[in-house]
């Protein structure tokens, strides 16, 4: 297959990059309780077989956690660092991309419960200068940001922004620097009219969080989510300093698009630390978050969660729905009408993730891969097939 120009640009820039913020991967210490539970879980052998099968097809590495009525199974396959031969462990940290949107949405609802904001308020009540720079900004509410009905221009598809990212892949981007790329850009729809997924919505949500707390969002995340839940393997990272933990799995992508050679793109920063991405975490920590939200109700109340889960707006293609809390109903075509999978998926240039709670089965599933799906590649297609196979094993008796 002929390579697209963007692939050629990426290859040149990535491999000429002189700044290295992501250290080589190291081994980590797995949760012994989870490993003991995994050894007796009735679906463990099947799940491990599926992971191993797809790793053999070229996927660099993967981790998975399943928590259901049989206990917790956690497993991994492949490599966290191919060059150094570091085997992927369940404890390795990966980057779940847009899964961060769900956590940012949860912060908004925590702040609402604390009386610091209301999701039905206009964004201009909190960040008037930013609202004035956005088309229809005087009619957009916080709720519209969370359920992606704001109509705000999608920064992720802006050519000039992407060229700026390409020109310096390790540049730490601030929200103020990104705002110029969506200032006065055309709206995709009237406020509240329909769902049009946009990373810009979550960047603006972050700015509102910072406005009402007078703290940076990484500090708020630590104080209101990471520390209370004991998420010791989670950081919100923007490439302004070296990555603080050593057990981050390297991220990979098949630049040549031939299903054979893949490249390490861990140092590539597509704008991390601005709401829609920037979260680095592992399977155990994502389980702690999902359990707190959907089972224990220890971050937001069950009343708030019920309100969120009754607010879905379905996408035009019908494959997912978005809510007023940043939680999605995922993979509707797979689960059908009988099961509801609440959570979020995410993708970054070198990582992919799927995090869901299946309501009817009271089951949490966390899937992490150190391979990106931002571009269409043969290995990326196998990740989709892997997810479908693993979901099938989860829902079948």
C-alpha cells in the first residue's frame, strides 16, 4: 500500500526528535490479590488465550481486567517495551486517550454536588473570554460540552493545529495556546441540536474546572479522584517534564502501514494535558475508578449517576451515545438492546483503551493496548477484532 504524505512527515519528525520525555519501560509489581483471584477465575484461560492469539498477529502488548460475580481476573500479553524485551504486565501504565473525558465529566459533577457550578449554566458564566471567542458561545451550556451537543469546532481535525503538533511532537501545549485554533471557527450544529463529538468540549470543561477551583486540573484530579481512590499508578501528564513513573509501557504505531514493522511513538505529544487526553493509568486504577462510580457511588451520588444515565443522546451512526456526565453508552451494535455498556473508549497515537461497566451483568471490563488506532492500519483492525472476541467471552456464560 502506498504511504500517505502524513505518514512520511511523521516518520521523519519522530525519528529526528532529540527530546525524550518518556523513559524506557521497567518491570512493575502486580497486585497479588488480583493475581490470586485470576488463578481461579473460570474465564481466565479463555481470556488469556484470546490475548495471546492476537499478540501473535502483531499487536505489541495488551492488558485486561475483568471484574464480575466470579471475582477479578487480570492478565496481559506481549511486550511493554519491545526494544528492551520488557514483557507486558497487568500493572504497566498505558495512555487511555479519551477515557480521560469520562473522568473530567465526573469532576464536573462532583463540583456540581459541591455547589460550585451547575451543568445547565452557560459556559460564559465561568469563562467569559473563551465563550466570546467561540461561535454561539453565548448559548452553550456545560451540559452541552459533556454530551457533545455544543456544536463547537473540533480541534482534533484542525489542519493548522495538527501541523503545529507535527512541527514539534514533544511540545507541551497549554489550553491558551490551543484556543487560537478554534477561535471564531464555524459550528457543526446549533447548541443542543445534535451530537457531534469534539475534543474541544473537554478542553473547555477543563478550563471551567480550573476557573471554579482556582487550581490546575492535574491538582484537582489528584485531590478529588486519584488520591481518594488510591489510584497510585495514575498521572495527568503534559510533556513539560520527564514522565514521573518508570513502568509506562511504550506506545507503538505501524507508520509503514504494512502490518510488519512498527515504531515507538511514546515521545509524540498530540496535545496531552488538555482535558481530552493527558491521562496515564493502568488497568487496576481504572477498575478503582469504575467501581467508585458505578458500584460504590463514592465519587458522585447514585442520584447524580441515575440522572446521567437517563440523559443519553445517540450518535448519528447509532454505535454509541453520549451523556450529560461524559459517560458513553459504548458498542451499541455489539451489545444490542439486552445489555448496556457504560464507559468510554480512547485512542492516542500510540495507545488504545476500552473501559466499560455492563449494567445487567454488574461487570467491569478494562482493555488497554500499547498500539494506536488514530490511523487505519492492519494491526489496528486486529485490535477491533480482539475487543470483539474478548467482549464475547465476557458476556457468554
